[in-house]
């Protein structure tokens, strides 16, 4: 059934960011949204120690990049400072490729600070006391992560009674008392978290609580630094003050329905009568509008001409949900300056995008990506080529999708590529499922032998009200480069503010036998400045 409370108001979730896309489901056996669960062996109670936090001038982020702690209201109003304290079990290991929880939360703290100076998170181990005591006195939110040292738990409890929001993740102790919005709650799993949020959201926010619950639960359960940061922002939005980037969690009212009926009646009806389009709406109804992982998996699973016509009319042409979003200005990632000893030019940068096309059937294959929503679908091929028209340049990503019904299908998009001001930077645009997405790409680095490349992107789907950023590591065969790229690749990742443990490795098994649709238009051309030939890849 189509209603303003369900499919209609969830349509800002139709987000086109498919260029290198991937659904990231929770790992098998992991309970999504579990809090206060068992962690590793209890660390010893040692000397108080403060983990120092670097505060760089720019910090990158990979999830919805419009994320900001800035409250809505008058442009000139000063944002309220939100203070978060995270206490992690000393020496405990996270699910993120073996990175310690200390490393993960410090990186998350940097991203919060970069996203908005009015959000501050300080990270301590459970061995800290002196400095921690003073910070707890000022905190709005306390996070306990993988803490099982009972002496530490008792000490923190005694010094955090005044904090209105206290949440424990990956920790297990009967004495841990959790609070949301100032009320004590039981936090023994997803159901308790839902109960907590239902019980404390009030007024007009009460109607939003199911979306907040699902967003928070799903985000933590995916276990990556971007979603952990997103979790914190959801708590801020629900219990402290509005977060502008999460405004899509709040319903738009009957004006949306009126706009749809007045301008897009036939498109709405055709979608509802089409089983695949209807399934897409039902699937999106189960996602929070700000959960890009969930949203794009629905779209990639059920895309159809009627879904495209629906979103083109409702979102792109008439903006019935009144949404807008800009490409994030940060992180600023500079392009490489020289290739094979020569200054990088626009034409050479285009040649680097073209990569192995001509020698192989594709330009590049994606080895790994950083964004939890878009960089993890299996068998990702990149096709960059020059078009027949003078000055035209195109990018076509081809990728496999395992639909929600278990079917393996190929998807393909077509981006127009234009040179930006600096060589190695580009403007890309695509119409994907009826919504225009605009992106800014940077050639961060490419090895002289073209054994690997690193491309960074920032983008926005204005009509869907969402923005994003990420990076992809590419190679000729979709495998990691020899020696993992060495210090040069490590330096390139650092320019993007990406940790190696954040990368999602793409499943490139059995891709060749799946008959990927890799044909390009007749009359297309490839390289102009560089020669590509290496017998190593000739048989790939």
C-alpha cells in the first residue's frame, strides 16, 4: 500500500552513486545493533593514560559526507558544542581487519572533528583516570567500547552518573548501566535499544523513532569507522540537537504527497502496477533514508524503467521532497603532479583513466574501496574511453549485483567526464535510476608500470539530498599490486585520509566466466600520450 508514511516519504533514499558500488551486509553470525555483548579478555588496570588525538586541518570521510553536527536554524547562530567521551578496552581488537579499538575510535574522532568543529570526541583507554575524570564531568555522551575490566567499569560508573547518554558497545557486564535521553535503559540487544529509543523520543520526534532505531542498529552492526561515526551522529540528532545532514529522518508531510499526485500521477501509478518497481518501493521503505548501504542495495536489486521514470519525475524534475545537497568541499585530495618523470597534463591524466583498455577489455578492475555503501560489489570493471565527438570522454562502470532475491545480475552506468581546472581532476555526471549524480574525481597516484592506481571521489545526488566520498584502488587484474604497492601506495592512501584497514576487498573470483558486458561504442579511442604494453598482463 502506498502511503505518505512509507514509500512516499522514503524516496529521498533513491541515491545514484553506482560508479563503484557495493552492498555491505553485516558479517554472518554478527548480531546487528548488539550492545553490551562479550568482548575480549579484561585488560589490566594500569597507570592513567590519555590517548592524544591529532586534530588535522582536514579529515576525509566515506559515508554520507554531508554529515555535520551543525544545528539547523539561523545561519549566523553558533553551533552548540557536543562533547563525546569514548572509553575503550586497552589492547582490545576490533572487527576491522584486526585494528585495535583504540585506533578505530581515534580515527573516528578525527572524522567527527573534520566534519564539524562543534563535535569533539576524546578517546581514552580503560586504564585512564586523571584526565578522564575531568572530561567526564563535561560530557554529553559516553561510549564504552569493548570494556570488561570490572574495576574500570565501576570507576567510570561512579564518575558518569550525570551524563545523559551512556551507551556500551561490544562490552558485557551486569553492572553497566546505559542511558538515553537521561533515562536508564536495559541494553541487552537490538530490542532493548529499540525500546530505549521509543521510550525517550518525544513529541514530533516520537514518530521518527523506528527509523532512528533501524539506522543506529544497522550502522553499528556493519563495523566500519564511517558507520560508527554515523551512529554517534544519530544519537546526537535524537537526544541533543538536530544534525542537519540527518534531516531526511524527519517526514515532510502531505506536501510531498500533493506534489506527487499533481505532477507525477501516471509515473506513480505505473510504478505501483509494476511488480519490480513496487518491490523497490517496499524495499526502500525498510531502509532509513540516510542509510545509503540499505538504499542502494534495494535500487540495484530492483531497478527498472518504471522506477527510473518514477524517481525522475518525483525527485529530479519536481523535487517533491524539497531536498538538496552539494558535493563536499572536504577532504581536499591533491592530484599527482608527475607521471614517469614528466609533469602531469590533462591528456596524460585521461590516459591514466583509460589505463589498460585496448590491451585488455577494460581500463581497470577494482581491487578494494573505502566507502561502505558503494565500493564493494563483486567484479567491478572500469571502462574509460574517448568518444567520437571532439573532446568527449566517458566512464562506464560495470559491476555484478547479488539481488535481494539471490540472483546475480550485471549493472552498467554511463558517466560524462569533463576536465576540471587542475590536471588529474575531473567532473563526472550520470543519470542513474532517474536521479542526477555529480562527482569530483582525483587521480591520486598511478604507478609508472600501471600495476595499480588510486582514484578519489566526492559526489552528491542533490535531488536525493545526499552526498558521499570514497576512494578506489585499481589494478589490471583486480588483485593487490606486488608488494601491496609499497610506501608509494601508503603515501597515496594517507593523502586521502584513509587507513589500510578501512578498505573493503572486492570479490573478483569467477568474474571472467560470468560474461561481463564490456563492449564500448564503435569509433571510441584510447591513449594519446602514453604507451601501455606489458607482457605480464597480455593474457589477463
